[in-house]
C-alpha cells in the first residue's frame, strides 16, 4: 500500500489508475489525514450478482406503487416517427 498526497494523485491520476488495475492500493492523504483509498475494483461473482438481484426484486415487489399511472405499456413502445 502506497501513500500519495491529494495533489500528486490529481497530477498523476492516470498513472495511479493504471497501477490500481495491476493490484496496487493507494491511500490518498490531504493535510496529513487519510481521505480516500484507490485500488482495484472487486469483481462480483455470479452468485453475488444473483443474490443482490433477488434482494432488490424482493424489495421492489414489497413497495406500493406511487403516483398516477396514465400510460400503458403500449404507449411506452409506440412508434413515434
């Protein structure tokens, strides 16, 4: 893990991102305090995506519709040319 000032991270951002894609992690400091971390993004597995989708769909199905619905599905897909 490397430490980089906010000013240097800004000046050399493309280099920092390039290094992060290769696994390097940077702690960005501003006025001596750590304010951010830049590192490689975690890849989600198919199981994690499926679990997140299931949680989202469950929550959406439990919500009550809000607002007035004055349109139909056909209105959304009608050819407007």
